[in-house]
């Protein structure tokens, strides 16, 4: 696998991470030191569905496209909750539930890639 295929997927993950951190800081109270410690697990949980599609050698382009779609849906959910919807105490729950839906989409995407490879007669374990 060429290095450029990995780089553009890592760039997707990096941009997504910056957006998620920006929204977390906008919604949270980063003036308290404990806020940073409590936000780390939620940040990792929010990045995990996109990271799932950004790493791995097989079908890099297809996984990269899936990562873009999953990331865009996550950004839409976070942006809507942070800046469009009325302020609500439960708004932070978006960082718990949006990744669940993103994982579902990522798994469906990976299943579709696997199924396409199987029906084309390719071995899904090939690069």
C-alpha cells in the first residue's frame, strides 16, 4: 500500500478530531481542570467510528469514502446539537449516542465492502 492512501485517511481523522474537540469545548466548561480529564474518554469514543475506517490496508479507498460519510454525519449531529438546537442540559449526550449510530453505519459499510468483494469473486483478505 502506498503511503498516500494512508495519509489522506489520517487527514480525515485529524480534521474530524479537530471539529469534535472544537464542539466539545464550545459545549463544555473547559475552565475546570476536571473537564479535560472527563472529556478524553468521550473524545476517544467519538473518534472511534471514523478511526475504524481510517486504518487498515484492505480496500483503502472504499474505507476512506466510508470514513468521510461517517465523519460528515457525526459533524452534522454535533453541529446541530451545539449551535442550532436550543441549549439543553442533555445536549452532551450527543457524544454518547452519535458514535453508536456511526458505528452502525461503519459496520454496514464494512459489510457492504466485504459482500461486494465476495460477489465479485475476489478474496476479501487480498489487498
